[in-house]
C-alpha cells in the first residue's frame, strides 16, 4: 500500500514538472514617455513579439508616463529587480559608468548620420558592455531620441542669450554641462513636472527634441522654439541583471532581436517627425521658430569636450569624431 502511494505521489510530481519549467513570467517595462510617442508604441509591439517568440513563457506589461517612477527611480528599480526592462537616457546610465555619457555630450555629433554611425559602432557597444560589467544590467538596443532644442519665452540666437536663464534639465550630470558652459542656471526637475514648472515660472526654459516638445505640450507654455541642436540624444533599452542572468542564450537572442527591431522602427518615425515639426510649430501652432547660431554654440563647447572636466579621454573623443 505504501509503495503504491509513493508511486502515485512520484507520478504526480513528474506530471507537474513540465508546468513548472514552462511557467509563464510577466515582466515590467517602465519608462517616462507618453503613450502617443513611438517609444511606447513600439514597446507594446515588442511585448507582443517577445510573448510570441518565447511561446508565451515571457509576457510583458509596459508602464508609460512615469507611472512606476521618474527616470532616477526606474533605474534604481531595475537593479533591485522590481522592474525588468527600462528605456533610459545615456546620462542616467552614465551615473554607473561615466564614459558612456560621451554619446549624449553637447555638440558631439555633426548630424543624424554621424550619430547613427556611432550607435551602430563597436565604440558604443564596448561602452555599453562597460556599463553591463559595472552594473549587472544589460543594454540590448538603442533608439534615437532626437536632437534637443531649447524652448523659452524669448529668442536664443547666440550663447550669450542663455546667460542667467533658469533652464530645466534632467537630473543627471551630463545634462548640466549645457547650461553650465553657456552661463544658464541649471534647474533639475523630474520629467513629469516640467509642464507645470514652465507654466508657473519655476523655470524659464526647457530643452528636448521636437517630438517630445509636441507630445508633452511644452509649446503651450513657451513662445519660442529655439533650434539650438545641442545634444543628439538616444535612449537605451536595458534589461535588468536579475532577468538577464536567468535567460537562456536563445532567449537573450530573442530579447536583443526584438528590441533592436522595435528601436529601428521607432528611430525612423522620430527622424521623420523632426523634419516635419519645424514647419508645424510655426504654421500650425503659431510658435516663433528661431534658427540659433549652432556654429557659435559649438565653438563655445570645443575646448570643454576634451577638458579634464569630462568623464572620457581624448582618445575616445577622437574615435567618435573619426566615424564617417
């Protein structure tokens, strides 16, 4: 009787094993961007593809618009394992591995094609791996965020026009470079709070790419769109270390492939919208669009980009500049 009972129990345990090994896991993907933006739209697509390509083993909920915290908080949550995947700016990742910030430095890139070469280069992926080794979290893809421009209630043509301006910047060291060099007052404020800060005069100005200025409606509380073009920015898709460490090699490949496909599609949309929005802000929204003297701004940053104040060496700077 006892032998028979043992056999029944063992059979039940063996029957349950396939269910345990194929148990579904629901992941959390957090970011700070609006649901209308390509980052979110293609993150939803990526969630569906990951579920499909892993046979339902991994499903993913996407939490937009700072619903799981601001950018600093979701970076912390990634390492803690309370979120699994995030979009984040290079400057936030660079808090852990400072040389990575070179890709978001003011006037680092000549144009979109130069940035694209960098984003696809071994230089960038070596830096991403440096971050992985330091943090345990794995960057798997990069998406174009756009060229950052400065909105204000006045025209900004030359660097001198920035002097004394209270400029909202993201709360990360890299972004403070821009106002510091041109004499503005850097005011770090969480992304979700920027509209109100502009509206009530806590800050005079902010800087973001044109698609973001549209999505967050910053143009409603600013009269001038100044085309300073100071940072060509990208976001990283980072998989948290706790998740990455348990993915099989095949699953890691699926995650990388899916997110790189999603980022390529979002990048194309964002680059196209930047061109369209220059005219739209002037004609459709009645804003004063100012073509800032980008050469004058760039000249002011030339020495700074190879100074001891930056967290990369001149050899790395020269490699990035040599990309054709």
